[in-house]
C-alpha cells in the first residue's frame, strides 16, 4: 500500500496517495513512512497546520528522521522562515550526508539568507555526490554570482547549458552575469538565446531591455519593456522601467500616462511620484510638477531626489535662494548623492558663488565619476577659473551627455588626437550654437597649416557662405550637404584641447574672419551720409538656449538707454520677440531695423564692418564682431559662459571686445546705466573707450 501511495504521489495523484496513507495509518497509527508521506501531502495541499501535526508525530517517534527534516525545511521556506529552513536542512544533511538533493536544498536556503560561501560548499558537495545533478550546477552559479565571482559563475552557467540548454532561467542568469561584467553584446546574445526558447518570458524581455538601455539604445529597450508589460500587465517593475526609459527618451506624454497609472495602483510610491513631477516640469507644467514633488516629500521627507527636483523647478522660476536651499537639503539628507551635488553646483553658480559651486562640483564627480552632465558642468567651472588644461579635458564629457549632443552631428570615424594626418582626410564640425562655431573656427587654419592631409569643415548653413572665401585650403560644407569620404573627425570645440590651449596661448590674432568686399562696399555706401556714431545693437539671443533667461534682455530695457545725441542705432536683431515689435515701431525714428536686409552671417558681417561699434548680449553677433576685429561691447551675465572667465572687463579671446559684466547675478540695472554713460562719452569724442583698456 505504501509503494502504491508513493507511486500515486509521484504521478501527481495526491488525493489517492493520501487516501492510501490514511488506510495504512488506520491499521498502524505509528507507521512512520505513512505519517511522513501524509505530512508531505498536507503541505503541498496547503494544509500546513495538518502537516505540522503529522511531522511532530514523526519526530516524536523518530527524532532523527532525516527526510522529515527535509520536509520541515521545505515547509519553513514556503512560510518565509528562512533561518529556520536553514537549520532544518542542516539537521537533515547531518543525518543524510549522502543525499545530494538535500545538499542542494540546504544551499538554496543559504542563498536566501545571503550566506553564499556556505551555499557554495553545499552545492559543491551535491555535485561531488552526483555530478549529473544539473540543478546543483545552476545553483552553484547563483552562489558564485552572489559572491561577485562572475567569471566562475559564468563558467557554471555554461556547464548547465552544456547539459541542458533549456534549463529554466539559465540564459537569463548567464546574461546577467555577463552584463555585470559590462560584456553587453554577449549578454544580449544570451538573452536572445533564452527568448528563442521562451519568447514570452517577461523576465528575459526586462533583462534585455536593461542592457539595451545601458548601451544607450533607448528605442530597442522600450520595445522589450513594452513586450514585458504586454505579457504581464500586473508586473509593476516592468511598468516602472518602461515609464522611466520613455521619460529619458523624451516620450514625456506617454511617460506621464504610465507614471499616473503606477501611482493609481500604488499611491505610496514616492519615487514614481517624484519622477512624474520631473516629467511634468519638462513639459512646462510647473504647478503640477511642484504638487507631485511635494506629495512625494509628504510620503517620504527624506527622499533626496524630490528635494533636487524642487530645486530645479525653483531655478526655472528664478527663485535662486530657494533653489540653493532645496539642493542643500538633498545633499544633507544623502551626503553620497552625486547628482544632488551636481545640481547644487549649478544652483550656486546661478547664485554667483563660483568657488562654492566648484567645491560642490568636485564632490559630485568624486562620488560618481561617470556622470556626463556633471563632468561637463565641472569643465565649465574649471575653465571659468582659467584652469584650461584640466578644463578642456573635462569638456570632452559633453559628447557623452545625451541632452547636449541631441541633434548634433555624430560620426563613427575615429577622433583625431593631433597626430600627423599622413595623407588622411580630417572632418572638423560645428556642434552647438553659431557663436561656438565662430569662436573656435579660429583653430582651423592652424590645423590646415600643419599639412600632411586634407581638411573638411562642416558648419551650420548660416555660416557656410561667410567661411568659404576665407578658408581656401579647407573644403567648407553646410550641415545637411553630402560630405565626401573622410578618415578622422573632431568637433571644433575639441581643438583647444588638441593644441594645449592656455589663457596665455589663445590664438587671438584678429580679424580672423573678413566680410565680403562687395557687400561691405554696399553697406559703407548706404551709411556714408551718417555722421553720428553708428552703433549696432543685439539685445536677445536664441530663446531656446538653456541660459537665455540670464543673458537676454528686452528691446524696451536696452534701446531707450542708448538713444542719445551723436549716436545712430541700428538693430541687428534677426528675430525680434513679440514684445519687441511694438517697441521697435515706437522707436523707428531713432533705431534703424536692419534685420530685413540680413540674410545670413555674410550679410551681418558686412553690416558690422560698416558700423563703428556693436553692443550685444552674449550671442553669435558678439562673437562675429570680435572675430572681425571690430569694437564690440558685450553685456555679460555674472557667470554664465566659461570663456569670459571671472572678474575681467576684457577677454583674451577677442582683443577688441569690452565686457560690461554684472556685479551679481541678474543685476542688469548698473550694467545698463554704465553702458549708457560710456556710450555718451564715446559719442562726445572719447573714441578710445570703444576698445578695452590695455595693461
């Protein structure tokens, strides 16, 4: 009867097995084997209380019943009593030292309490007893991975695959071990092999999505996270990952929808609430963003990222002191929060405390050297202090910050490191704004003069016609035009690093750009009858520039202060903002609007060279005037752009440029008052004031 009961149980017929055990126990209430099998059946049938009673009867009859300790360990493990399960299995293997399966159970229980070294010993004992026990190899790999012995874990997983390539979980675990070694391509191969066997495995899709994300392949990662959530709509972890990657990929509306879906299921998830706030902020929905961050902090006042998020929102609202306070609160809560220090550094710079900003920035990159945006901002602080060697080295990190290079050209050819070209072709290309291209194109003749190869220059279309005539040894292409083949590439903004530029060695001979002679003659003829001081003005830059709030002004704030006897103003503002249009109309008798006649930078260059002085905020026209060697007065924010250094009224980049610098952040009144007074002196005859003081 017992043999029949065991056979029924092994075949999955628990009720029949239980009935036979009952018959045995009716005739022999102390039949130990029947009692034990009845206990096992009770536990697997969710009758834990009955199983416990039966096991106690077994231990009462045979205190050292090894199989009963194995069953007790199983029962305790199911209940989550992990330490108790370990103790039961240890007692079991002490009684049944040759039972390989029991050693495996002990090892699994030890892994559950992170006692991986002891678990490894248990699995190795199981393998010694039964080398064909595949699950022992699999769990040995788990224990090795738990000890971060990833190469050995990989070997053990491959041993499992050699024995059974369809073993449950082996491809995913192998992929995880490879990913933890940053062997991402091999990890992807492992996950894909697993999906060939089980295409509907949610865990494999999530793991594959994770590695694709780490490779920066956000679209591919999203596709697998979508598949995971479709396979298991209740899988909150997969849903969170999908929302986070959508957010990072810029799919903000969908990310918001998923974040809201997650918070509806789990209103206590302060992390997702804070992420929702960040996403809403990026969509410009500031009130909702603040509400989400504050709710996250109500749930967890010590959630540092929520304080950081509030700080970023305060910065957008120009609440500088509140922003600094929020960021300080974040790092006070979590002194190891690298992103918190990085954001604090930016807020401190905006508040005008550059030294404190540099200290916070150093702390950020010491905590996490792999934060591209923090390293990029750190480069700004160093360069602003004149520390060019390290600063330009750090500046390379801009190429790894997605938000900075999004939309910029990307090329797969090797980067030029300054070595002889030896007959090869080098592509130099513009990155960010037009002003950056104008500033750094000064290095192109130096590259061309080194000889030994061919130089191609790619710039924004607005600059191409200006640069082509003056770079005779360089093939200039507008972005969007087909490029010829090339061997090496480098962005223009990396040339100062290649040439080892210091503050003292900036190539500052001007002019290094020149106007079109025909266009210049036309402009000079057009303005020949004007005897007053001819002054071109630009008061605002690109509104999409991240620092536009700090650098741009309104026409109403600038133009009336510059209208004075002996001065004729000319607007060089290409795209006046809506609020500027009525101001220009009202001042039409005093300000001549040249914008309709300025097609590209070749036109603007010729116009500038027909004027006596240019007054501009920190924008491309200021760079252009400086590169043309024309007198230019730049209205300089306190600490926005590194190239203007600190506490200087001149700049080593442009010898003909004067800086009218704020004495504290956002304080334009004194700058404009001084600007007006200085212009009046020049109009009265003090023409030497147009250029920076020497010595």
